């Protein structure tokens, strides 16, 4: 690739890479995206497209979610139709009185942190979701929870970035980095070198391997998940509906199979039914026990779905970090290198806030919110000061 | 819990032959089949509960079937110690799970069954067969457009004629039995539109002569076409289907030597109420990919299983026979099924006749040469996209148009079939790309580029080999439960 010398090379054409390309080009930078496979071919193509605030507690991830929510509705609002943006709201349900007590405590903390949440009494649940089982103790409604179609979102952000001059090279694998001492000055690929002012690691679940190529540790690991996809149905599930235990499971670090119910309808009429979490590396074997448990728990909430046919499943690998926070920012251990990865199951929703913060960090702009909780070097025993 | 030495999936020519041969070599065999009675698509026939003397009418190799069926019924009541077959009819395999050194097949329940059937076996012979390959054409979503195999299935099983005035179109020798079957049943067949020129056969006479019975069949068909005055038009294609609520007429066009649509030839429309399309066959690969066996692209650009000259896949204990190793017809499938059974028997420590093995291997090699020659003589024409329009539906389940596929490529930057599917949804619907998969994969590539395994394999992988209800999945026993 002779002659190209972009300001920024973004590695990875998933949701995070696409959002970074968009915000960087909007900031006036020249951008080149390199992707070893096809666009949107990794975890972006195997997830639900959640933009949730309801599963967050006060803290840096919630701040990032609220920033992202603002961007989805504001700066990116005009494009919402392209990626099926829908402010459908989330309904978290509790099966028992004890579960409802826990949910009430959570919602009080969340309300204090700025989340819009309303308690829903057991006899009002039917008004939100007529097909939910009547055997519930109560629920909480989160009007800010949204949904996008993640593949369309990432593909359109890449297209919009291309229209502003960005280049996207698929089928191009990064094999190493150009260095000037500690400094990263570009990437080596199987199709030639690209020198750049900044290199952004947006390689998703594979970001840890890529960081290792640059000699820095960024502990992003895979957490496998399955989603069941039904045949197209008439409107049946109107909100994002999930069981109260879901919040606990997103924050859990257990090794074994965990499942917690998340159900939602899509524009195409299919119903997506999740979710499972397993630490099994990059094993792509379909696990019948995991699928069975997801199906069983979904039927406990929506017994009427029993005869509905399943057409396919998604299998994906969430990129998670040991402290369940993403990695966002420039890397002082390898100046010139920056990371935006490790969002676990929330990467679609948090992609835009993360990309905006990263571009601010790369251009020296004042950060919209505090980015230091996400600093990539936080896992090192001795942080570089 | 039932334990078997061997599970055979599919009771068509390959599967029947495999099950009978394996049981005759002493194996305890489960023969699992979606149909209510054995025979598969090739030997689909009227309900045996109401026997009729003419049940073999319109069939080919029927005596091979009645022989296999008689042996099957004998083996169903044989002693388990000497080899026996348990026929599990009316069940589809929806999932394959590893079970110790073997496999557990999860089957769909039939009405009234409360426990979900599961078959565990030390080895598998997969004989899933295939179905008609389809290409999109403007108007093909109208009622009255059918797969040639669907038309034939109605004839064979129910003696039911799908229309009164038919055109049979596409390419390949399978168009002949469908057209003559319709005519024998009383329909008027206004034309067979064969896209190929058949000059390919003459160029490879040795391959075509390799299977003598095929030449004989051709003579029979020529006589039937003459008897029913069915015009056989070569290098001719249906380019559009017209009608408000159902098929009323079709436009036809002529191809040049390179398979492109000639613009200098104008042919009159044909008034028909039935269009039967067949562009060769697509093998069913769900179970082959589910067990993890590797695949390759055959001469006809179908994804097929990789097998060695014993029908073994690269997964220990998994064998494949019939169309899923490469579309080649019933005779070849019968031989492959028999060889797979001999291989499975030998691998299970049973003595088998080396002479039989060598005879079958020679027969299969001949059959493969013939099949390759047939595929070369009946390619999907190079110009099949010439008569599509931007608003032509490619995926009928998701109503994805050609224009939407072009947008996914040009506007959104999709560079392969999987990404086109993710962004424009062809193959995402009810049939999971079984109908449009080939066309969608071709349309995702530059015109004229051949398909590769990496184009087709991601589209052929389906978690559920058959649709399964949430309730079935939620109550399925799994190997992780331990002994039950």
C-alpha cells in the first residue's frame, strides 16, 4: 500500500472499529481500517445489539452508557433508521418477592445515579408485556434501554466514514507493528506496511493477542455465548425483557455455564432469546446443555412460546476483561498505540461513547467524561506513571 | 436408551443399501428416516398401508427397491445377535451430539410421543440426499412455480398432477422424468427448456458410456417425449414468469454458446399454469457439518462431504454415501451405501469380502466419472443473472431483492456471502438458505467467479438440522445428563 500515510489505522471492522473510524474522520483525521476477515464478521455479527442502562450500577460503565445513549439519540440520531434504532425500553422482571425486594434496592441506587426507572406492580406487567407469565412478583421499566441491529450499525458507520474519506481494507491481517523505539508508528500487514500517527486496537475478543504483538498486556478474554433465534412471529415481545438475575450474571466471574434470560423481538419478526456465558476459550462446539437451559428459562417467562420453532442460533465470544470494564485509551507503554476493546456483552451500546472518548484522547481534546477507569495499563503490576 | 453399532440416516437408495448391508454383516443398525415409509425421494411411492398392484409405476430401478425393502423387513425381525435393523420412520434428526466414542442423534417427536427419541450408535452412515437447486427468476414467487422434485413427489406419492399446462425448465437429465411423468399423468407439457446444449456429452463419450443403463434410459425418454409430443428445447431458459395471483405465462429466451442470453432472438411467451424448475441438486450437508466432517466443492459447485475411497469422512466413525458426497444419481448412491456399510462393518471388526469392496470401488469410480461428465454438460448457464432485475426476489423467505444484495456489496462493503446474508438477510428466513443459498453465494461474488468452500461452508452450517420447537429443546435429554 504505497503512498498511504493516514493519521489513524484502526485494526478491526466490527462495532468498535467502525465507531472509531466514524468519530476519527468526523474529527478531521484521515483513517484507514484494516480487517483480517470481512466487515462485521466477529462478535458484532453474533449479538443482540443491546444499548442498556438497566443492567448497570453507578460507576464508570454507567457513565459511559449514559454518554453513549446521548450520542445514539443526538449526534447519531439522524441515522437511527439505518440501523433499526429503537427506544423500546427494558423490562426487568422478578419472579419472587425476595427478587423484587432486591430489584427495588437496585432501582433506588440507579435512580440516584441518573437512570430513568419506574417500578411496575405485578398487576401492571400485563400492560407492558401481555404474553409474560402472570406468575411474577413485579418488574422495573427502563425507558432508556434501546436496541439496534448491530451488523447494520457497524456497516453503515463504516460507510459514513468512507464517505468522509476513510478507507476500509478487508482480508488484511496485521502481522506486527512498525516501531521507533517504544513508539508504535504503524502496522505491518500481510499486504504491506502502513505508517500512521496512531494505531487503534479494536480487534474485539482478539485484542489481547494483538496487544501482545506490540509487547503490551491487555487481558481481553473470550466468554462464549449462545442466542436462540425463532421463526418470524407476529409482535409478541414488545420490550427488552429480562430476568433480574441477568444483572448479577453480567458481573459474575464464574467459569462454568451460566444462563439468564434476555428476550426481545426484532424488526424482522424473529425473537432473540439469550443468554449464556461460558469460559471455554474459542471453542465453537455447539453445546446442547447451554441451548436447553436458555430455552427452559425463556419458557418460564413466556410459556406461550413453547410451540414456536427455532430456526438458528448465534454463537459468539464476548470480549471481557477481569474487572468487567472495557479498555479505552492511549497506551503509555507503547506510545502511538491505543485500545478500544473488552466491552464484554455491552460493546454495541457502548461503542459510540468509547470511540468518542478515544478520539478525544488521541487528539488531546478535553474528555467528555473521565476516561481513566478504562486506561489500558491498569492491569500491569506496576503502572507506568 | 437404545444402543446400536450403526445408525444410518436416510432411507433412500444410499441409506437403504447401507442399512441392509451392515445388518447382513451382523451389525445392530438403526435406520432413521423422515419419511413414513422407506424409499426416500427417489423411490417415493403411494402409501403401503393401502397396497396397489401398480405401486412401481413411473419408478426407476424399482426392483432394486423391492429387493432392499424385502431384505429390510426380514432384518427388522431378525435376532439381535445376527444383525438386525430397527426402522425409525417419520423422525428427523435435529441435533447430533458426541456420545462417548460414538454419536447421539436427537430426533423430532411425532404426534403423541411424550419422550423425545434419541438414538445412540457407535458409528454413523449419513445419507441425507439432496433437493432441487433453484435459481431466482422474475416472478418465481407466484403460486404455480415449483421445484421439479416437488412436482415429481406429488406424482409419485399421491398420483397428483400439480398443473394442467406445464413447462419444465432448468438443466440436467432429471427434467426428463418430471416432464414425462406429468405427461403420463395427463398434463400437457408445452416444453422442456434445457439450458445446456448437450454437446458436452458427445465430447466425453467414454464418461457417458461408463454407465450403460443411462444410455438405455435416454432411449426410453426419447420414446416418451415423442409419444406425448413434448418439445425438448436446448439452450432455452425461462426468463420471467407472468401472472397476477398465479402463474399464467412465461417468457423464454435462447442462450448463446457461452451460456449468455441472446438479445437477437425473440421467442413467444408460453401459456402455462405450472413451472417446474430444476438446476441440478443441492446436497443436504447439515449433518455432515454437524459432526465436524470436512467439505469440498464438487464439479457442479455444490458443497459436498470429503470421503475417502471407503466413504469415510475425516471424522472417525462417520461415513457418508449418496448425493452428499457429490450428486450422481441413484445407482451410484446404492453402491456408495453398500460400500459405506462394508467399511463400517470392517472397521467394527467384521469380515467383509475384499472382492465386493473392489467391485464397488470400481463401480463408484465409473459412476463419479459419469456424474462429472453430466455436470459439465449441464452447467448453470454463465448468463443466469442476465434476466434478473433489481426488484427480482432472491430470497423468498425474507423477500430480499437483487437490488438489496447489490447495495450490501456496493454501499455497505460486504465482500463475501456471509456478510451479504448478515446485512441484506438472504438465507435468514424459514428455509435458512436451503433454496436461495447457491444463488445468494454466487451473487455475493463478481460475476463468473467459481464458488469455494469458504463461500458455501458458512451457509451450510445449521445448528438445528431441522426446525425444533422451544419446548422440544427445553425438554431434550442430553449426554451431559448421564445415563438415563
